[in-house]
C-alpha cells in the first residue's frame, strides 16, 4: 500500500479529518510530510484527543528504530486498543518484547507508543493489507464512539 492508497482508504470511512502538515500551515517542521487522521464530523481537529492513525515519513529524535531514513520508507501507525493489540501481537501492550522495528510489511508494536496499544507497519504491503484494513476500521469506530460520548456529555 502506498501512502496515497492508505489515505484514500481511511478517508472512505467517513467523517475523517486528514492533516498533512507543511510549511504553509505553521506546523512544526518535524511534522512536515507526515499525515494525521482524526474522526471529526465537524471538520475541526478534536480537542484533548489523539489521532486514530498516523503516517510518519521520517525518523524522529526519540524514534529511530524503524529506520525511516531509508529511501521510500514510511510507517503506518494505528491506535489499536488493548484488545486488538493483544489479539494481533499475542501479549498485552505492557509486556515488552524486543523486535526489529525496521522490518517491512510486518505488524509490530509501535516502537515508542506500544504501551498505549499502538501498532505499526513499515511499508505495508500484501502481507499486512487485510490486518491493517481491519485495524483501521476498528480504530475509526473507537474514535467515533469517543467523539459521540463527548458530544453527548455536553
């Protein structure tokens, strides 16, 4: 899956706000080129919430183990939730397991946010296509439920 294919797939889920930071929007330079996905039926970035998925295109100072400095490398990150994380990885997010975070097309714990039940895939392709689509659908549904609860409580 290319970055554009992932973006297109996520945007078909409905009520998705896709942010692509760049020099024209005042966002920090480190985020330029990355993509952030929010459930936002009103088209505004929700306050006090994280995106349900992201695409990163480069190493960050505290996140270099995926080796995104390689040509064409990017990583899809999904807020999986504890249940899905455990189902796909075989242990809870709190149980550390050292793995090579740079291997392509393998569903892995996020190298920095695994304890928050995030999963990631470097250069997703055929092997991870189905799991990624399922996880993205579940993450979108969870983000929608969180949004609905916030709206109902106000």
